[in-house]
DNA sequence: GGTTGACAGAGTAACAAAGTTTGTCAACTT
DNA sequence: AAGTTGACAAACTTTGTTACTCTGTCAACC
C-alpha cells in the first residue's frame, strides 16, 4: 500500500520494472483482473515470480503501480491536449475530447467495463471513492488553465459536473462521437463558466451559494 | 414479466393489491432486496402467502409491479413540477429539481444505493439497460414541454446528458443542494438548447451532426 | 375473495476437503 | 548486483456435500 520506492537499497533497473508493469497490464487486459496471478505476470514478463517480488512488495503494490502509471499517462495526455489555446472554450473542449478518446481507447478499462462491471462500476461512480476526486482534480486544473481568474464556486460546480459526465461516458459509451460530445459540453458550460454572477439566472427557486 | 393484468378473471379488489405493493415496498426498504421473501411481504400486508399469489403470478411479477408503481409516481411528480412555466429554462429547472429531490428522498432507492450498491449501480449506469432509456424518455418529454419546436439532434444529445447527470446524482449525492444544481444545470443547457445552429460554436475539431 | 396446511422442486447457506496463490526462505548462477 | 530455482507455510478459492429455506402450486375449507 506504499505509494512509491519499494526498492531494496540503491535502485533496480528501471527497464525490468517497466517490463513487469507492461506484462501486468497486458495479462490483466487479456485475462481480467479477478483471475490475475503474480505467476502469470512473471511468466509474461519473462522472469520468475521471486524476481518480481524484488521490485514490488506485494500483488497490491504491483496493481497500484499499474494504476498509477496508467492514470498518469492519461492525465498527461489530457493536460497536453488542453494546453496552448487562447479561448477557455477551446481549451475545455480539447481536454474533454482527449479524455473521452483516451478513456474509450484504453484497452484495459474497456475490457474491465465489459467483462467485470460489477466490480469496477461501483468503484468509478461512488462519490466518496478515489476515482471521482482524482478526476475532479484534473478537471479543475484544465479549467484553471483556460481561466485562472475563475470564481471558486463556479469552478467546483463545473468540475463536479464534468467529472460525472466523463465517468458516465467512460462507463457507457454515448451514441454520438467524442467530437460531438466534447463540442456540445464545452459550448454548454463555457458561457456559465465565463459569467461573473454566482448563479447565471435568478429563478423562482431559492439559490444557496 | 407481463406488464399488467395478472388477475384471474374479473378483477380482485384494488385495495388488496395496493396493500401488498405497499407492504412489499416497506419490507424491501427495511430488509433489503436480496433477502426479500414473499412470506415476509405477505406477513407485512396482513394476509397469507397464498393470497398474495392470487394477485401476483410470481415474485418477479410483484417486484416488477413495485418498480412500475414507484417509477410512475416519480415520473408524474417530475412532469407536474415542470408544467405551467413560460420559459423553457424555468420548466427544465423545475423538472430537474423535482427529480433530484424525489430521487434523494426516495427511501428504497436511498437504502439500496447504500446497502446493495454492487447489485444496483451497474443496473442504473449501464447504457443498454432499461433505466437509462426510460429516464431519457421522460427527460425528452420535459424538454419538449418547454420547447416543442426543438431540433431533434439537440433534444437527443441534451436528454442524454441530463439523464447521465441525474443518474450520477442519484448514485452519489452532490455537495451542493438540489436547488443549486438544478439552477446551474438549467442555466448551462438552456442557451444551447434554444440556439438554432446544430452546433453552437464551430471550433477547431471536426463536428458530425 | 379469502384462509389454511401440505408439498415437490429450486435455490441458498454452511462447511469441510482439495487445490491455488501469496509472500518469504535459503542456496545457487551470471 | 540482479536474477534464478525450488521449497514452504499461511491465506485464499474452488468444489462437492449436506441441510436448510423459499417458491410456486395443490386441494379442501370459510
């Protein structure tokens, strides 16, 4: 359950570690998570089970490392995609689009949602869980990239909404293409995001800031 | 699995049927779904198991009837709440608000999401399942009430998005009050909904109508 | 329209035996 | 220093068995 550095003293070769991580990813993708054994991963990586235990303290540690690697890559992709735009809407749209495509094309995520939804979906959709909070953090970051001066209430609300949409799209793919969805979502939310009022229109229902 | 009328010939008393449905709802709320027995429901309704089987052909039939009753009530509430507004935004906001409150205050749904999420959440969040399509149907209806002339692509996209948000809020309650959420969502989506162009802003990414 | 009790078959719980898998050792190779 | 092998107890799964509860239907009765 330790986040990093389970290495003995100096540092083992990085390539062996990566090799193991890749093997874990591919075996998980083909055989599923529930039936994933350390022996299988070691075999796929072309080394022995005991060698694997020199790089990762436990099976949980290995799985955690795979998750960290995959999420980091994903987050990097999204942030890179959202960078270098003048308008906040373009930035949001590009980031959302990159996220949609990356999620849809992620082989392991895709496989797991299809074959082991009962284990995965509650994990993704539960508000208290780590997934929603991490995703929301990234979404807030992307919004802030396009609009550093934004009202914090707006930011929180919008990030929460976008997070829920992203996870929903990841869990069950929409009919429309990612491009259409991203365009639609960005166009819908940017005006409200850009506005200065805490709530965009005073209506007949009460509003609590 | 038949939708209605499992009655023998003429028609049994409606009150007994309702009594059973209420008993089923309350026992399910207190004891959960997985441990729900027909015997318990009959006991709670103050009649014998065999009498219950005169009104419902099977346990599944009983559960289906409860679900139909609850969803009908919910849908009625939402549609009534959305009626009688001039502006599409007010109509949408009121409908969305009613749905959020009804979902949050529904005792059985609330209990199930907390105690048996692994069984329920995949059912709710799966795109192919009956829940999303039925909810989307109602959402489309509410939007059409406020805006009968709307472009069908807009309608479909917006209804899909709102459905995903509703289900997400039902599964994990947001930090903000239902009032704030409904106001925010309606304010975000109404402008796009009201616009005439198929896509609200032509951006650097391709758009498929 | 309602009740009771009885009953076969389906489904679930409990649990022990058999089999995997995990995590750790010490001894050995390159 | 990094990796390999085989051996091993403890933890966890799977499998098969048995006992139980629940469903759905019966016929006889108010």
